[in-house]
C-alpha cells in the first residue's frame, strides 16, 4: 500500500492554510475567466508550485507502491483464472480449428493455441490475460477438454 505520512500533510495544511486558500481562489478565478488552453496550463503550474512548496518529492509519493499494486491485481486475476480452470475442467470443450490451432472453452475461460507450442492465449471472462506457458494445470484442462469432445 501507499505510505502517506498523514501527520506531515496535516501539519503542512495547518502551517500553510492561508497560501493554500489563496492558491485555490486564484485557481477558481483562472478557471472562470480564462477560456483557452492557457487556463489549464496556468492551473497545472499553480498545482505544481503548491506541491513543490509543500516539500514533497516524487520519491516521497513512493511510485513503486503503485506499480506493485498493479502487479498484485494481475496476480489476483491470474489466480482466479487458475481456480476457474480447476472448477470448470469437467465442462471444458475442445475445438480443432483446422489450421493447426485449437480452442478450449469453459464457462469463463478460453484458451487458444497451436499444436506443438508451449504457450496459449488465455481469455478470462472475455478479457485477454496474455500468453501463458503451458503448465500442468493448463495441460490437464486441454487433455480433459479433448476427452470431453
């Protein structure tokens, strides 16, 4: 999770509330009076100045945490897809596409691959999860789908 030091922010707001109010008033005036792209450039400059004035840097915001959250979400979806494979293995259907490729479908999963490849394209609830290496779970799903017909 993100590491915000809320006490530091609270202290900053208490010490510099007047400057923040003035910046907010200036922003509102600019937004009401200026009708061009320059308006948004001025707004961006004021926001950046306030952030710089606060003393926080991009390192303080810990952008690595944001990346790790994205990785955690992707891992969670991948785990959910593997669990769906295990739960839907009995209802899997195998289709030979006639061009050397095949498709395995369950209620929520779709795998497409080519004979002899060690990767399949995985779709979970219609959303692509990319190409996955064929592991023991995927291999078992494909074999069971072939037996199911």
